[in-house]
C-alpha cells in the first residue's frame, strides 16, 4: 500500500517521466514508454502478472524495464486516477454547498425582512385598534389587512401587452425573492445538502401558492426550455397552445398561451387558462419566465368539450433562473393559482383550495424534473433492460396521459357516454375514433375503446399504504383473464394471443424494475403474470401476461401528494412505440395528515395487511392502536379501458361494468383492512384462502364427497388442515359451493372455479347459481335437484355454462353433492359442484 501512495515527478524537459520503484529510486520513462503504458491502462487498469510480462515481450521500448517496475507504474497510475476523481467529486460538492449556502443566506435575509414587515404591521394595527377602541365598528382595521387583488388586463390591445408583462415581472419577483406572499415551510420537506430544494406554501393569501428554490446542474437557457415545456413534467397538463408571440426588449419574448389542465377525478370538470408569458433577461444575467392570466374570453376549448372546462386564473407566477459560479443554476419557482373551487362539489373543494396539492403537482414536480434531466445528462442515472432514459420518460408520460384521457373523456377526443344500466355507480364511455394501431404492430380491426370508470370517497385510508397494497397484492383485486382479454388487442389476431386460450393463472406476479426518479417518488416497472395452459396439447407452453406499470405516491410523508397505480398490457418484447391502453387507480388526499399520524404509521404495514386479509379475523393490534390517530379523507378514482369489436360493444360494456364493480368491492374490502381505525377486515369476503372458515369448509367438502361417492376427492397423501385446503384450491377441476337459499348464490370456489367464472372471491358472492347455466343446463339441474336432495349427490351430463364475462364454457361432466356441516347427515351446509375437464368455447 505504501508503493501505491508514492508520487511521481516530471523532468524539466517534459519528455522523461520519473517514477519511484520498490527500492525508493526514481525510474526514468520516456514519452514513448509512457504512451505505451497509457494505452494498456486504458484497456486494462489492473493487468495481471502474465499480461505485464507479455507487454514487456511485445513492446520493445519497455524491454529495459523490470516487471516489478511496471507493476509499480500501474499502481501509481490507479492511485492518481482515484485522486483525480475524488478531487473532482469534492469540487462538485463544494460548488453545490456554496450555491446552497448562498440560497439559504438569501432565504434568511428574506425571512428577516418578512419579520420586520410583520413587526411594523403589528405595531400599526395596535395603534389602529387603540384609536378606534371607542367605536362600534372596526372599519380602519379591516382596510389595513385587506389583501389587494390582482386586476386582470384586457389583452385585446397588443400595444398594452408589454406593460402587462413588465407588471407581471415585478409582481413575480416580489413573490420569488421578496415578501409579497406570506410563505411558510412546506410540511415534511426539510432543507439540507441532500434535499431537492427549499419549499414553501402560502399562508392566508388570495388563491393557492407554492414556492421552490433549488440548485440544478444545467445552464439557465436549457432549464428555461425544460420548464416551458409544461406537458413534459406537469402530468395534469393536457395541452399548451401558443396563440401568438412577438419580441420584447432585452431579447425577450411575449407569448399568449391557452392551456388545458386535466380534471384529476370524474367528479369535477377540467380547468383551462388564458395567459400571457414573458421571457426576459435581467441586468444581473438572471433569466426570468413569468406568466399571468388575462381578462377577456380568449380562446376556448372545442364547443363539443366546452362544458367540461372551467376557466381558472393564474396570478403572477414563473421561474427565476440565476447562473452559478462554476456551472449550474439556482432556480426560484412560484406557482400562484385561483382554481375556482366553487365549481367543484363541496366534498372536493379542499383539493382546489390546498397549496400543498399545488406544491406537489406543479412546483416540486418542476424542480424534480429539471434535476432528473441534469443527472441523466451527467450519466448519474442508470436504467434497466437497456432502455434509454428519454424512452422510459416517454412511457411514463404516455401512461399518465392515457389514464387522464380515460378519466376525463373529452368530447373532442371522440369520447361519448353510453346509457346507464340503471345504476349510477359506474360511468361507461366509448371512443370509436381511438385506434391503437402503430406502424410496428398492425392490429385487427377494432370498433374502438371503451372505458368504465368510477369514483368513491375513502375515510381514514392512507393513500400511500393503499396504493402499495394494490401494487404488491394484485391477486386481491385483479382478474387475470380480463388482463388477458385486454392484452389480446396487442396482437394482429386475438386468437393468437395465449391469454385468449384456456389458461389457468397461478396468481403470482414478478415485478421487474425499469427505472425510477431520483427520489423514488415514481417507479416504472414491468409486471409478469404467470399462467399455464389448461389444454393437454400445449400444456407446457407459457401463457404469461406482461404489463407496463407506473407507481407513484408511495411515501406516506409526502403531504398533499396523490398516489397512482397505472398499468397497460404490453408485448413481451415491447418496442419504444408500443401501443398502450392504460388503466388504474388514483387516490387523492382531501385533507392534510396530522404530524402524530406521520410518526406512528408503519412504513411496512402492507406485509401485516396481507396477512390480516388472508387470516381473516386476526388483526395486527401492534399497528392498529398506533395508527388510530390517522384521520383524513381521500377520493379514489378507478378507470379501466377495454378494446372492442364493432359487433361486441354491448357485451364488452356489460363485462366492463361488472368488472369495475367487482374491483370497487375488492378495493373497499382492502381499504377496510388497512384503515387504522380498527375496522374488521373480514367484512368483505369471509372465505379467502387461508381463513379458518375456508379450512373448515374444505374438510367438509372432501369428507362429504367421500361419503357420497365412495372415493376420495383429493390425493391420498393430503393430510393436515393446510394440505387439504391447498390441494383443494389447486385442484384441476372447477369446484364451487353455493348456499341453500331460495336464490342460491356462490359462497366459495377454488382457483380453477374462479378462472372458469372469470371472477374473484369477492365478486363471487354476487353470482347466483342459475346465472351460470344456459337454458338446457337449468332444465337438467332442475330435473336432478330432487335426486340431489334425496340421495345426496347426482352426476350431471356435459353441457355449456357461461362466465361472468359472457364467455361460453364447455364441460364433460358435473358432479353435485350435499356438503354436511358435521357428521350428522341432517346438517346440510351447502351444495358443491365439480366441473370436470372444462374449457372456454
């Protein structure tokens, strides 16, 4: 190690380099020798002993140097390279710390000015109160504390736009670096060397506002171009259209913009803005991009979609970008909006009156996006599966945009509402103009795309915990056969897609990460759902489904952040321009969390939640009491898209409604389980695999079958509670149990039974026995029912039944038998059915 740390010198001529050998003597190297060694070092910084000897033999100019001296040269060379990298890193850190120190000093100066201003105002108000103490009204005090409102100017006169731009610039700078707005620190965001920046939100001002300050390792002009492209980083931005642009002084520009913002849920209309944007350079070299709303109607949406938009107001906002010594820039971002909360339902108004939501969606997102691009440019970010960062960003943007399009269903995009089936819980919209075809993947002719969506209010359910559970435990709410149905649209012929063949899905999923943002607030991944063919001819062929999935908002400490899980079926080797049909969930908090709840909620509760759902009545008391202080509301929006052919629109619409309702039911059950209020998670499906009720019922089913048929239903080696239930659950035949009521409904099914009916354990309890049989099947069951009740069992001939998705199923034989609740024959608990060798027609 001592030799590695030895230093080298250069001779005055520069043509001979001196190095210390192992004996402490200088060894002289000529320029040619150094060049030869440098070439080898570039290929292999740490050559082996054999490689060094080979080098001496092949390179004649090194023949007079001993192998030991060559070894020392490479050791010293590696040491110098390590020192160079460390020096470069420390210089970079020093520049960042210096810039952050400057930023903190400026913030401290601003806060001191704000304190002085508040002290003066406080003293003035004291004087006013004393002077009017005898009066019955307090008009003077009211006039003092009234906040002046920003008046909108008429943009119909182009000559008046430049004064408006200069006024906007002054008001924006007073917010970015002055005291025009009473800023308070953003909860949960602590400044420091490793933080993204300094964040603040408005306190008691007109509208909602947020501010961010941070350091980005890019030049000011590059940052301005990035932030001007609002749809690339603001996921709720549908469109920004530049209506007109003309030059201004100092090489600046003035633009008139029309911007559309998606509605985050189906319960409220979208927003649009008519604004002026001013870009200019200040005397100190800082670049400014500021923006504000204009009066007048301005341009508007397509008349077809006009009713879906509410005109909102942008108060002076923008970006102040200052170059730093040594490279990089300091950014000040201000977003100040009036989102017209009156136009939203009262329950949703906190969403439009929260500065925290604006901070998370716009201000913090803009700074994070700029930092993300800076790190990608420097090569600090590495992604998986050989994908370039820009490609993965495009995939994330396409997933979000497609999901927002589905939620909003704008008429100018071709969406139209379908008539309701009598219930208003699920909205179904159809788009006959939407085409998934691309140049690389020709699709079969489709009638279009259908979207089933719903929104619901959640009480005392942490959005981050819920979205993590939905991501990690997909089998609790998803139907893999529906995923296969949607995925079939990626193939030129639906019948060539494996998911359209009789398939049994194992219920397991494999998550393959693609990439994530620098703070892990958003993850992009590929999900593989494992499945195997039921048919004998290709039983060993895989039937896997692949999904491209984006998950965000998993941090419980991110106040005001929404949580999303958006996914779309893809081909196994999906190209960069693969068609996407996004579906998923969005959970938006309506109220902020208390500080105590943040400290007591366990970040790994999903593991306990999974076990509580599977075990049934057992609950995790360790975390239940600690998290009971969590009290907040959130709105959950679900949207699922389905392709359809022209002649199957009604069938797909019926299937979509049923599926979304089953997903809503599953999510409600999960929400009850993860709610920290101590609600019983068994209010949903009581016979989930692994629950005590399911274990007992599995024994009753097998014992009754053996009693009636004289043979065993399961293998002889099945023993023990868990083994019986496991083998019954994985039995190749579809086994279902229905209640003995005036209208028999199913209460349990094994995995094959759920696959056959294309449903889940939760939705199973809404299916009656008569719904799965066709007319002839119902007649056979009716004729054999008396025999079943008399002798305890009956063998039904092969026939046709129907899944909940409307697909026909053939089976060779069905066996029905009574299930006894005990050893007494009179205690009949339910009827069991076994469908042998079933397959989809």
